């Protein structure tokens, strides 16, 4: 029987039309994708080797520069100048000082000077009220304080209140002068990693400033049988004679009173402790 060629053509006509339409759509779609991709990336690659293109610097990324270092240095110097005029040396007689441990976790000892024991303190009120530690003044009822601003450098001061449990003492300078008071901060806002400065008279070197960070906050410790539930730990250098000096934050605010350190085998370890300034506020309000 003869094959009908017209029938054969009609038999494959529509399948061929469908395949052709699919091919056209596929080509059109690929062309659109390629055009879109080249429009997006061509400007960035034009005239450049793709391997040489650097990642873009995102807005807000920190950029190290000499200007940033200078600004940081200026900030540190400003903080030091803010607080040093309010820091004093406190001189107590030898007979008024209780014995202090010298190894392990212990209170910061005053430095034995030529005319007595020398510790540190800071002015909290322009009328001449000073905060120091109980271990700095011991049993003394009157001490001498040395200032480093103004015309007169040394004054007598009465010990008007002490608290052995918090290792704090409140002094009052016996004069009606106006004194440079330091700014008190809020120790509840202290965070681990905060930059801090310890200011005092280590080994009799007055108004020495050391820098570190808050290593731990609200440290619960027992020192010579007395429990302290919320001490601030720092690696800012605290040595003999720093007792009673301020621990200051980057804004120039006092956040603690330096009062203890850890000295294994009587060696410096870089572990010091401060009474939170909010405990000082409570102590002053009671007196």
C-alpha cells in the first residue's frame, strides 16, 4: 500500500510547532538573564582584572589612623588632668596603723614614709571632705593630707567616720578653703572591659596614674575574715600606697576605691580590687 505523504507531514506538524515554541522561549529567557547579569556586573568589572578587585570598605568600619591615635591620647591625658588635682596623699602616724598582711589576697598597705604611713585619698566635696580606706588611717583620729593644687599644699584633717566592714574612712580638712572635688560615677553601670585608671601614691610617688581595664565586676571575696560581695577587679597597677586612691573610668568619674590586691609570695600579680563607689555613697549618707 502507498504511504500518504500529506498525512505524514500533518502527523508531525504540531509537535514540531510546539518544540519550536519551547526553543524560542528558552533562547529569549537566557538572553534576558545574560543581559541583566552583564548590566549588573559590567560597570564594576569594566577595564579591571576581576582578581585585582578589592572588597569595598563598608560605611562605619573602624579605620586605624594617626588622627585616631592622637584623639585617644588626648582623651587619656584629659582624664588624668581632670582627676589628679582632687587626689591627695594621706599621712598617718605609725602607731595608728593596724597590721596588714603582705602575701596572698590582702588589703593594700600604706607606704612607710619617713614621718609616717603614706596612703591615698580623694576629695568628694569642695568643703574638704575626703574618702580613703580604714586601713590607711587605722586608729588615728587626725591625719595630714597633701594637696597638689592651690597655694597651700598640706592640711590637717579629722577622721570623722570609719567602717572596717567596707574598709572606708571619711576625713574633713580643717580649713574653710574651697577644694577641687572629683566627680562620682555610678558603679552599677561598670562593665567588664571598661578602661579604668588607678590614681594614688604608690611607694610615695604622689599622683601616679596607671591604666588598665575592669577584669571582673561584683567579685565576691573574703579578706581577713571580712566578706565583700561586689568588689571591682582591675589589672590597673595597684601597689603599696595606692590604698584609698580612686579607680576612675574613661569619663573621669570615680567608680571605686582601691583597697586590696592579690600578691602570691609577696609578688605583684596585676590583680587589684576596689570598693564600688555606690557603697561609698551609702557610707557617706550614713555619716
